[in-house]
């Protein structure tokens, strides 16, 4: 008799009819996928427990095997759907027996194990392993099961400690390589070397070279995509293990390359740590995060590996990527504002945000963090235009001594980039040419009579030829899109242009992003303080290198009353007005004396008129009447003026009169600038009449065409009908001559 059969006969009293009426579950689990594929004997023994359940009295259809947790660790229940299903079935009262090869298969955590024991005791479910059958409802069996669970958890802890200590000891010696980054290979001797493929090395170096120029992962990604450059990697498993595979560039790969210290020749261990609070359900590898401070890494051996870049370049790259995050200034993020991300509030010390209006054409620097977070009043805001203008002037003054060096370096960078691209195409063509030659040699080496093999090799050769031709076509199109090489004359033009930095700064080819990039190279931050509601502001520029400069700024404001010296300005305007000066004279005087208006650069006559009217210093004469020229012999006749009690037609009414000793005739037309600019305003205010003397001659036919007569009541003065003139902005009738149009002279109040 077998041992398990003898054991089954020794404990029949624990298995009752109430247990056999319910189902029996066999729980199968292996900790890793490697154990599932290699330790097959253990898996077979666990599946064999189903036969044991049948010998204990359960029918075959009552036995269920739960193997959902194959390849999953038993240290937690988060990623074990099989164990969760088992606990649910026990809680529903569907199970009478739970079988496992040993307690460690069910749980490696005392918390999960004792939770299962509580539920099994509550619903009268038995637990069995290779040693026997246990009833969690009895004290002795529960004590024994609890001890086995504790030993299982301690066993896991001992195994992990032993393995981790061995791994750390090997890492401290710099001999532990769990996976080399792309661009490196492991020799049979155990040494690490650069990838022997020259194309792989050039692609890796190109990534770091482009990041030095563009200073962002997005910029590197766009460059690689625009130039159709792929990233290399060695296949790490499978039948083609070790072969080079070229993949489409992506942000995650570039981020890993730029942050990996191995490219700077450093051996590192312990860059990542695990935080259980960050772990997400269903994601077994979550909860890990990178330590960005090299001082916190467990092992750091510099100059231990062949390097693609220097350690100082690696540190600069880390600082740049840290600055590219949202809470730092980083690289330009679009928009017309020059100092977006660089402006700080001098009042509260917080970073000022950049807001855009008028479809992105008008920008403002606003400090409203306290307002949006706590509902407090907004700290301050200022238009970006005067700030950017003054900072641009300061930057141009600082750039002038280095103009020639900048132009020469720009030309060298362009040529270097061109050479790198040509080298990439050359290496890619060499690779496909080798593949074509290899397939050709294979085809020529085959026996011609063996057509089964010859046809396959022939197709491979044709495929290689097609791939080579496709790559050559792509190279030709890329070279056609590439700008031509600078000639000596063009280089001289670049040098001359660089000598005139302001012209280069304002050139149409210089984009807002280019100016923002230059500002981030020269400035660390710019602090702004607006002095009350006045036009005065202060700028504090913190330059790269530690220099700090302070500057005064005049900003545009909404109203005259916000001007710091408004009282003095108003007194000066009042003084000039009392002296009989016109609005234009006052404006010219203020401009000559260096007074500044709120919004514009200089004063003008309409601005002075509006200010005088608001302050009660204006006259009763309408503001437009100053534009009407008067000739000798003309006088104002206010007879017949009446206020309109209804809105006039859109074309307006122009009524004029002129009285001479011989009589009054229609001899002209209102000036175009009055008809178009003040026609509607005049319509709403007054109407006048053209009085024609009985002794006057009849208007000419051309005059009738431009003067629309209509019967009206006789004038109180002479009983003659009035004439209505159209002031529409449309051009006159083509039949009306210029001589006719100049015969009507306005006489306007």
C-alpha cells in the first residue's frame, strides 16, 4: 500500500459527509516563469493532488484545479487572481477541502495565511498538504498551521536575504551585469566593451550630440524622426540572440539613454528603490523609482567602462533635463513672450505665469498663484511687450563683443551636423550592401540542380536588392531636402550679419523660439516689481555667471490718472490751454518736454481734446470743427438749425449755406474726410439748409445729379427749397465730373 493511501486511511474522522457534499480545490502555483518552464516535476506533483482528492472521497467532477497563479510570487495577494478566487469560494461556502503541495504554495505572508485560516474555520473548510489533513476550527490543527505559515514566511526572508547579499557583494566588486545598455556588449572574458558595429556607435554618439544642441528629449526625438534615423539594440533572447535590431526611436528609450551613467563610463548599482506605497494593483513592477542623486546610489565606480561621453557632460545633461520639468525654466515652450518661465515676482518671490490674449499676439506676465490657490488678491501683472523690449536691448548689448565667434561656431555646427548625417547614411548603405552581397554568395554557392534551396535563396537575394534600392532612394530624397553647403561668400555674409546683432535679432528668419533659447542661455531669472498702479516698474536681471543688474521700466497703463506725475501733467496742460494753445500745440509741447501718455509713445491732438473734456476744460465747439477750413467772406448762419429728434439715415445730411450780396449758389461738396469721418456724428446733432436766392441762377444739370432736390416748406428767410446732399462713403457717380464735385462749398457750424 502506498504512503499517501495509508495516510488517507489514518485520518478518516476529520472528513465528514458535510465536507464531501461540497467541492474540493487543488491550488497550483510556481513563483517564477522560469520555474514553470524548468521545474516541471514540481508542477506535475501539484497537479497530481487532484487524484488524491478523489481517493479522499470526492468525485472527479467535484475536484477543481486553480492554476491561475503559475509564475506569480506568493508574497502578496495583489497580483494573484487564483488565490483571490480561492478565498472567494471559501467565503461563499462552496468548498469542503483545499489541497496544496505545501503551505508555502498557498501564501508566503502571515497576513494572507491567517486570513485564509479564519475564513476556513468560519465556513468549516479543511486544509490539506503533503503531511496530512487539518481542521482550522480545532485549536491544535490551527496552531500547527500557524506555525507552518510563520516558517514559510521566514524561509522566504532567509532566501531573499541570502541572494541579495550575494548580489550586493558582486556589485561592489563591479562584476554584476544584469543587462547592458544599448551600445555595449559583454565579451566571453566578462569584460564590457563598446559595440563592435560602427553604425551602432555612431547612432549612440549622435543622440548625445543632438541633445547638446537641442537640450530636450523632444528635440532629439524630432531630429531623429525628421532624418529617418533609427536606434540600435541587440536582441537579448530567442534564436537571433545577439543580432543588431534597429528600432523606431521613442521618448522612453531616449530618456533611458540620457539618464544612464554607463554611457559616461561609470559602473552603477542601486539606482532604483522600491516603495510599497507607490505600487499599483495589477502592475507587479510598479512602486520602483529612480534616485537622481548620485550620492544615494549604492555603488558608483567612475571610469570603469568605456565611455561615449564624459562625466561632466553627463552631469550637464541631468541638470538640463531637471530644468526641463514644469517647475523649472527649461527650454522654450512656444508663444511670443521672450521670458516665459524666467520671470519671478519680486513681491512674493513666486514664479510668474505667461498668459496670452488676442489670439496669442498680446502677452502678460501675471503672478496669480495665491489668487488661484487661496482666493487672495492677485499679486501683480505687467504687459510682456515693454519688459521683453528692454531685456532684448540688454541682451544685445551683452552679445555684441562675441558676435564674430557666434557666427563662426554656428557655421561649424551646421557643417558638423551635415557630416554626421552623411556618415549615418554611409553606414546604413554599407550594412545593406553587405546583406546583399551575403545573399548573393549564398545563392551562387548552392547547387543549381537543387532548385528547392536555390529558389529560396533567389528570393532572399531579390529582397536584399529591393531593400538596398529603397534605401538609396531614401538617401537621394534626404539629400535633396538638405540645404546646400555654405559657400565662402555665404560665410562672409554670415560674419557680416553677426556683426550687426540687432539686425539678426529682428530678422524674419529668427523665430521667437530662437530668441527664447538665447535668453535661457544668458539669463537665470528676471524679477519684476510694479510700483503701485503707476507706470513705473523695476527689473532685476540675474545673468548666467552670477552678475545681477537693476533697471527702471516704463510700462503702459490704462488711464491718465495712473501716471505718477499726473498732477504736474494736468497743471501743464491747463496752463497751455489758458494761454490759448490749440490741442495740437499742447501735444507738440508735451512731446518736446518729454512727457509720456499712458498707452502710446507720444501725445496727439485727439488725446488732448478728450482729456480736456473729461476735466471740464474744453469748449462748446465740437471737437471735429477744428478740422474745417474757413475762407474770407464766409460767415455762420444759425438760422434754421434744429436738433434732430430721430436717427438720421446712414448716408447722413449735409446742409450748408453761403450768403453773398449777389445771392447764394451751390458751388461745392463737403470734403471727403469730413463726410466719411464726421458725417454720422453731424447727422445726430444738426441740420442746416442751403438757401438759394430768388435771383440765383438755376443749378446746372451736373449739379442736379449730385444734389438731390426734394420739395420742402419754404424757408423762413427767402422761401426757397432746401437741398439734401449725400455724405455716403461711396464714390460719386461716374457721370459727375470733378469740376461739378468741387463747386459745392461747405459752410458748417
